[in-house]
C-alpha cells in the first residue's frame, strides 16, 4: 500500500505521552488506525442518518414540494417571464 507523509503539530505534553504509551516507531501506525476508525464511524453514522431520513415520509413530501417549485421556476424562465 502506498503511503503519504503528513505533518501534524501536537502539544508537547501530548506528544511525550503518546511516545511513552505507544512507543517510538509505532506512532504513525497508531495515528493511522485511529483516523481509519474515526472515519469509518462517521461513514456508518452518515449512512444510518440517510436511512432514517429515507423513512421519514414528511421529508419526502417536502422534497416533492421543492422539486415542483423548482420546476415552476424553470418553466417561467423558459417562457421568458424572468428576463
């Protein structure tokens, strides 16, 4: 797997704690795992929120109303009313 170097500034106390607990030479892997886990959690949360939103019939009604309003606006522009 190809890797990309990323420079991150940390509070000096946090750095020394990280170095003592994770160990020299293991910080990159530790940080990479934390980032991957956090991004995965966020993706799962977003997917769940989309699924919940899809079940909300009142939202679908509102979406349909917005779509119809936009179509009316486009039709007015095509007819030259907004020029």
